[in-house]
């Protein structure tokens, strides 16, 4: 049974991926053939995901059949004993208003688009993390105390302090529309007093990650291509700081988007 720090990290990495969590949940209800798992979960990178789970000691594969290992069974039992997550209570939060855009400056990644800064009052502080389920591509980061929301190319970051930043905005009218939608969504949740139950993370495709990488295939990260780096990033085997070009000013916008995507892996 995994117990060493490296083993625990391997298990954590294995379970940090949505398709692999679905595979484990499926196997918790009984053994399945590899083909059945592919039909239920998806065949994209199926062999790779199964290998990661097997290396973590969570499942066993023999003659095309997969089953949870003893450790895997115990792991899933402990997980189920924690019970379902409950909706967050927002009864003490106050409705918010958003001040008009204070700055509108060109984006580094695309000079035809803008970066904006606004302010939300009163600040949501600790209540902010409970708003994550309201947004399909939203993720709360405890490291920076902010809720990051992706809408296509647009990245919205709402900080606990009340500061709101947005990137890749077409113009001031679009900025105001997005801010108004944000305010409306948040205030509806505050009015009801609760947010939806936390949901499963949105699946991220390696091609989506590659889209925001420099795509130079320079090899400085130790991988043969940016696509292979994206695959290993999804598996939790590498970190964004290994990509040297991303540290260049011209890729700053790309790095912000990748940090958001990394929250879904």
C-alpha cells in the first residue's frame, strides 16, 4: 500500500485527472474490460490513463480486464465515507456592485485586444471560493485568493480584495457587458443564499493546453514537442515553470491562461 511521499504524490497525480477519477468510480462498482471502460469514459489516451492508475497501485489489469487493487478499493471506500459535498451557505454575503472600468490597456499577447481593471464592492473575501460552481470554466485558487473564470479567450480574475481583471477584451462595451453578467450571476446566488454543489472538473484536452504554449518545440523543457509537454502536464508529471519561453513578456498572457487550465487538470 502506497505510503512513502513519492507514492502518495503518484496517487495524488493519478487522481487529479477527471477521466481517471471516472475510471475509478466505474471500477468501484465492479470489474470491467478495457473496452467497456473506453466506451463509458472515452477512448482518448485510454491506455495512458490506465497505465498511470496501475503505476499508482490503484488498479490491476490482466488479460484485458481491469479491477481495483486492494489499495484502490480502500482508497475509494475512504473517499465515499467522506460523504457528498454540500452546497455552500452564502446567507451572510452581501450583494455586490462593480465600478466602471478603471483601466483599458492593450494586451501584450494581442495588441488588438485590451486588458481591463475594475473593482467589486463589497469585497467577497472568503465567500469567493464558494462561487466557483456558478461558472462552467471557473476555478478558485487559494494561492492567490482569487476566482479565475475562462470564457473562450477571455480570462476573468476576481480577487477577494474586490479587484477584477480581464484580458483579451474587444472594447469597453464588451468589458461592461461581461462585468454586468458577472454581477448578475453572483447576486442571484447571494439572493438565493446558496451556491450549487461543487461539480466535477471540466475535462481539458492536450490540444487546448498546446494552443497556449509557445509552440516552438524548442526542447528546453526536456520534451520533444510542446504537445508532449502538454500531455505530461496533464498527467501532473511536469510543471509550467519548466517552459522557459513562457517566462518571456510576450507570452505573459498565455501563461495566465495556462495557469487557469492547470487548475482543471
